[in-house]
C-alpha cells in the first residue's frame, strides 16, 4: 500500500507529509504540518522530480519503488537543492546506480558541498534546454533567487505541467488531498500559503516577478510545487496573490495593529484605537501582541494589509526587543508600500516612538508615516485619549479613500 496519487496519466505524486516537525527551517511554526512533494514520471524513460526531506525518506522510497516495480530510474531532476528537498538525493543514487542527475551548474556545486557523489552522473542544463523522455519533453527554465541561486523550474511541454520548485508552495500537510480543488483553499490554505511565501521567498520579489513573466508565456495546466497542493484550476487566483506579494502591493485595505505591552497599558491603548477605527467604519482591523505572536504571522499580516500601527512601550530607553525584532524582519523581507502610524508609551522617558519612526524612515523603503507618534505617559488618560481618537480619524481617512 503506497501513498501515491496520479497528477496526470503517467505522472505521480510520491512525496510525504510531516506532522512531527514543529518549526520549519527551525524558525517558523507549522501547526498543520508540511508536505514534501516529489513527482515520478513513467514514460519510455523514468524521471523523478526532486526528492524529499530525510524525515519522510522511508515512505518516499517505498512510494517510488512501488511505482517503478523493478524498472530502472533513468533520471533524477533537481530543481532546488535546499535540504528539505535535496536531503534524499544520496539515498536515491545509492539505490539506483543507473540514475543520471539533471540540474544546474550551481546545484551540482551545492550537491558536492553537501557531500553527494554525483561525478560522472551529472547532466547540466541551462535556460531553454530540453530533454525528451519519450512522449514527454521537458524544458528547463532558470529561476535564480526564487529563493536560492541554483533554483530552476521544469516544464513538461507535453502535458503542460510546471514543476515550480518552491514557487506556489504552502505550509500544511496534504493528508491524502492533492489538488487545490480538493480543498477550500481560500478558507483553509491561503494564510499558510501567504505565511510561507512572505517569510521564505518574500525578500526576493523582483526575482519572482521575473519568473512570473517567464511563466506567462507558457500554457500551464498543472502547477506542481514542492510544498502544498498541486494547482489544476483557478490559476488566476494564486497568480494574482504572487503578483501582489512580489510587488509588495497590499491584498486588502485594512489595519494591522501590533503592540508591545509590559503591564497592559499599551495593549489598552491599542484596543482603544481598534475600537475607534471600527466606530469610523474601518472594521478590517487585526490586533496582535508582538510578544506572544510569532513574527512569521506578523510578517504575513504586514504583506496582507495596507496600514500598520506599531504601539510600543519604551524599554531601557529603547524599542521593546520583540518590537525591534519585528521591525528588523520587515526590513529584511522588504516590506514596503505601506502606511505606518506609531504609538509610544513610557512612564519617565518615552523614546520608542521617535526610534521607531527613525527606523521606518532610514531603514525601510517606500514607507509613508501618517503623522508624528502619539505619546502615552504610563496609561491612556484624558490628555492622550483625544490623540488616539485623532489618530483613528487620520487612519480611517487614509484607509477609506
């Protein structure tokens, strides 16, 4: 019994699902697990597209062996060398000494760095090269920095299948389902897909735009990513998301409020602002505690929403450390084209607002600061409450244009 699914008549998903891993890349929480996708083509020649993480290697090998049923594995196509996809290369090559490996020059360099013996077995391809495996002709397209420099994608010109490497992927285990139309993607998957893209690929928007431009010239009927569901319908939906994310254009007009609070007073101010916004008709408001919300979720929300409010207590005359971490992650992942507002709190020397404003101005690109920071001294009172109301009015006017 093997956990395989047909993608097309002679293309099979042979990957695995991991519910044991708590942190993807040892950084990002994945409470719904993750899939590692690999695809086996049974043509006159057989070809395996990418491998899987070591954690699911045993079932992966069984899946592939069951379908091969004694046939040789002629080719192993490596689109992306990151270890969650390349970790099982050596095991495949040990079990199949007949196999030739197809990949890019940089990928072969990385294979050797990881200690894989591919000497005499490599077939190096570059942009526009193609190979026939029988009925199927595969065209290779370079995709550097999406999101490693060696990456490529492969296109089956016969069945119009795009093997998209880490493009169009998502956190979340498949658990038997394979295709986007077998799940309610907009309800159950888009948050994981966004969090995956923004935190893993988000820094490299211009390179994603370049790949989207190449893909637009292809007649695509299936998109086979290395994580998450295979796309066979509604391509406009996911391509629009990728286009927006990679151009750093908000998906929605709305407000993300992220607060850093030690004793609840800054949190109260953030909630007061949220109430004032809703009273003014801005109800797409989302409030998060920077100390208890994983930064990957905050990054995902900052890509989704048009306006961001940062409310921070002053800590040792500086920005509260988790808030500073969030700022650094936004900088590193190229968050831009957003409108920001800032609230600071301090009992004896409020400093956070000016420091956050300076960071936004000097360290980030294409950021609009709505107005000067609102200052709260210790707790919201009759002096600072009108400032919160005025800030809500400014934000609402900006959001509801």
